[in-house]
C-alpha cells in the first residue's frame, strides 16, 4: 500500500463568508459539477451530523471510495474518515473556514492511501492528482461557485 503524508493547504477566498463556503463544501451532490475529477457522488446515509458519501473519480485510474463526513454547521467544519474503497484504501481530512478581513481563510487537509496493481510511479501520480495537484483548482472552483451562488440570490 502506498501511503502519503498529509497535504495541508490554506488560502483566502475573497467575497465569500465562512458560511457560504461551508454550504458549498457540504453540498455533496454538486461535487461533479464543481470538481471535474469527480464523476459521481451519492449520499449513502445521513445520521445526525454524519453524512456517508460514495465518490467515483477519474484520475489516471477509476476510483471509488466511501467517506463518513462529520459536518458541524455551528463550527463550520467538516472532518472525514475512510469507510471503504477500491484503489483508495484510506483517506482522512478536514475543511476549516475562518473569517478574515479580506474574505475567508480556507484550510484543507487530506491524507490518502492508494493500493493498485500498478507500478509505484503510476500510483504516486494518481495519488498526487487526487490530492496535491487538484487543490488549486478545487479552491478556484469554490471561489467561482460562491460567486455564482451570490449572484443568483434574490436582491
């Protein structure tokens, strides 16, 4: 099994409140529209603050994994743990949103492990695509979606 060290990234997203970004990140059904590598997302179960979600992604390989996401609408945090998967064999991470003068400081943390009958360099490339390489695009998608939702709100 190929295991990676956690990747942590922070950025300030302008023009979006912590609540706006929390609502986008917990709108799991919108993920395929927001994040091109995700081809399908299905809510498996909701238990209080925990949402079990199945993700299907296409990055070098087709991967399927299920996460339990603990969503705290008061603290505006999301934490996840791995439930099961094919190719992806572990994933833990979190989202944190903090108001700052020019927007919302957005903290993202993820660690993922992948196991596949492929050479190590292919596995590393898939892991990097799922984790590190996709983060700047993910932040940009959140910013675009916050703008889209803000403009769609009735005045």
